[in-house]
């Protein structure tokens, strides 16, 4: 089913995405994710 | 992404992030799809025939709950329940409500997909309460 997203809602969604990406929690998550990916031993344990 | 890149990112204060979430919720509540759902719910609430059909179906479901759970309804009981269900779901206002609900769900799914794709995480799953949350 196709849906039409009103311009105001599109803008609000865009701003929410921008702020989520710039939030402290998300940046910390990205830091941790990058550290995990750089640690081959940890990655091997998770596989 | 290395630490240098992270260091260059300007962190959004929690108040700004929360405000953008509030603005998003307000815009969603103002969408034609949500308003359509609210209007359809109100039409259903104010339709005495649909309400009666809903009540009759619900009453029988409650009365036969144990038998339903045990899948122990007789053929007559099954037919009666099916008739009551059909009488309910075939009401015009109920059909309109289901349509409005599906349209709103499609909108929410579309927005959730857009957010998930942009942040690289399943947004709705990430918002859920985990065993640690």
C-alpha cells in the first residue's frame, strides 16, 4: 500500500533522524560498535 | 568510523533530541492518516447498529472464552460466532475503521523504515524494552 507523507511530517521525521544521529547515546553506540568491530577476538567470540 | 570523525560531530543536547521526538509525534498526530483514524473511530462509537453488533460478538466471545481456548466449540456454536463476527465486520463504519487503521499503520511502517534505514538500526526494535532496559 502506497502512503503519502505530509510535508510537515517529512520535515519532522528528517529532524528527528538528524537529532538521533547527533545524540550522545547514538554516538556512544557508534563508538562502541567501532571498537567492537576493531577487536577481532571479540568478533570471533560473537560468531 | 574512527574517533577523529566522532570528535567532529556536534552532539545534540538531550532536550533538543526530546523536542524533535515531540515535534515528530505532533506531526504524526496531525497527519491526515491519524485524523482519518480518529474520525473513523468516532463514527464507529456513534453508530448504534455497529455498537450493538460489536457488543453481541464480544459478549459471546467472552461467554465462550474457555471453549474457544480449548477449541471445543460445537459446530452450531462456531457458526453462531462466525455469524456474529460477520455481522460486526460487515458494518460500513467498521470497514471504514479497518481501512483507516491500515492506512495509519502503513504510514507508521513507512516512517519507521525511513528512520531505521537512516540510522542503520531497527528503530522500533531499538526503542523496545530489553531484558536490561
